[in-house]
């Protein structure tokens, strides 16, 4: 394999068409679950210059790789859900390279994609762990591959995808990809200028950088230092050793002074003050009490009690009740709160407003229950007949009816008229 292929596929390419057992699928699901933690651990406290470093010549930067993983795994989660809920759905491919060149994929903060991957992989892992064996026999149709990819193969593909891009990020962070792309400025550290080499890497007799500038500054008036005759010229290593020894001596001299300063500043510490107050209260509680005849001065004398309230004026005081007659020995006397006398019964209404009483009827016989309490009125007399001139006339009776004759008809019809006689024919002219 070529060097560029090793950088492009550090763990090798994925092989399609393999068969995966149930145990293989479970291992691949665990790989998908572990990705957010491993990625966060790998990128912890990394400088932004490393995040903008490509893992190979013409490849993506670490920042683009992290954002690409978030984009890819969102699509994978949706594809697998469609495969379980629909019969062999046709998925929609997307342009990975164009997605990586957008502003959020090229310059966006890595922290957002790390949070997105953490939440997404929790949902994804819960979904994958809930699949049954029947669900694992489902799949989706990939229009670029032109075949149905089953779920075990898709899970294995994205487990490989996690390892594949983790290896890309490790190439950059461990410095194995540096010779293959353009120079990246090193991270500056405190106390050492950028681009300077370590002391161990320099030869002992090498001229330190900036010696010419120092010599030119020393040649100015007022800064000339006389060198003792015959004193040998010191190398950089010897100068640095002397400087270290001087710093160590200075630190040793300042150490006791710093301890005394801490000792002096200790009482001003809040914790120390609170501890002293607690100890003083504890000692005060443990002191013996004073004798009963000598109360001693109180630490916190109580205030005098308030004067009792003045009584209200007489006009506002309740009047005293008058005493009743003296009680006999058999009578306990009047009650403290005697009840009022009952009200007089109401007067009856006058006679003109009282209902009239019904008169009693005749005495009832033993067989007769007597008149009813509410006798009915007598029936009205029948109406008088109208006068004769207003009464209808009666029809006269006809002759007696024989048994064979039904008698005259009630309304006999008249006989029909005879037809008219024809006119005589006129005589023909003679």
C-alpha cells in the first residue's frame, strides 16, 4: 500500500458483502456507543492550531473530520430508522465533500459537534440495542451501490467509520502526518520563544542566538563592562548552569521569609478566626457557675420588663350588673345570665277577617252517613222548549204500508219529459 493510502485509510478499507453474526453486531454497537467518550478524550486540551491541521496532503482538518462525523452519523441514524419502519426504503445520498466545505463544517467550534454526537449516540445506541432478530433482517436500498444493505452490515460500516476517523485525528495529534503536508507553526510555551531549540540539542560551543545583538548593545556608551585579563570565554551551557545556581540560591534565601509571611498572615484567615471564636465560646461554657448569693455581673443583662398597660377610662369600662334579691336556702338564686321572658302569643284576627263556619245539616240516620262536608250544587233545570212558531213543522203521515208494498218513496223523482214532435216536411214545389 502506498504512503498516501496509509494516511487516507489508516485501518484499511471497509469490505462490503460480509456476513455478520449476532455477536459481531453487538461488538459493533459497543464501538458506536464508545465513540463520543473516546473522541472527547482525544481532543481534550488541544490547541486550536492542531484542530486546523489536515491529516494528509489535500485532506480534511481535524475540525472538519469532527463535524463530518456528526453529519454522517445523523444520516445513518435516520437511514436505520427508515429501514425498520418501512419496507426496503430508498435512501437519499449526500455530498460529503461539499458539506465539509460549508462555513459551519470548516470553521465552527468543535464543542458543538461533540455535544451533538454525545446526545445522538445515546438515542442511537438505545435504538440499536432494542432491535430484534427480525428487525436485523431488514435493510435499505442504496442508489449508489445499487443494492440493499442489511442492518448488520450497516452497523458494521459505521463502527468502522468511527475507528477510521479516530485514527485520522490520532495521526495529527501524535505528529505522524507532519512530513506529508505544509508546515504548521508550533505551539508556543511559556518561558521559551517560538522557534528556539532545546539546550540538549545544541552543541556546547555553539554561538547562542542573538549574541551579535547583545554585543552591539554592550558597545554603547555607559554599558561597557571591563573583562578581566586572561578570563576565558564562557560557553552557553556554563552560563545557563550559573544562572540556574543563582536562581536556586535566591529561592533558598526567600523561602524562610515566605514562611514568616504566611505565619503572620495566618491569623487573618477567616477559618482561623472562626476556629478561635468557637474555642472561646467552648471555654466560656465550661467555666464554673457563680455562687447562688453572688450572681456576678451578667455578660448580657436583660432589659427591664415593660410596664403593664394602663386601664381604659371609666366611660369605656363595662357597667357592673346590679345584684338581685337575696337567694333562699332552697333556691340557688338568679342565674348569671337570665334568659328573656317569652313573647306574648299573637292576638287573634277580628271577626270580619275570620272564615265563616258552615251550618250543621240535619241529623244523620244510622243508615245514612249524612251530608258530605262539601255538598254539590243542585243540577240546573232543563231549558224551556222554543215557542211553536219557531218549532219545525211535522210531516203528515202517508197511507198505511201494505206488507208487499214498501210504501211511497221519500223523494219520488218526476217522470221524464216526452221528446218533442218532429216538424212536418215541407212540400216540394209543384
